[in-house]
C-alpha cells in the first residue's frame, strides 16, 4: 500500500473516531445528525480504500 493510500486510511479512521467522540456533545438533533453522517462517511471511505487494496493491490500502490 502506498504512503498516500495509507494516509487516506489514517485520515478516514481518525475522522471517524473524532466524530464518534463528539457526537455526545451535539446540542441539537441537527448537529447529532451531521456528526453521525460524517462518521458513517468516514467509515465508508476507509472501507472502500481497504477493499480497493484487497482487490487491486498494484493500483493502490501507485
């Protein structure tokens, strides 16, 4: 896995963790929804990159 892909993985996981930690701090339902949506998007992004490296490791390495 290339350094760029690894950095994207780390970014997605860190974003998910940070948003999960802050979801409890949401003051309105809209804030909670926005944080939950961001968490789901970050996790989906991470899983997509992970699957890409499983399916085509050569493409992920470039």
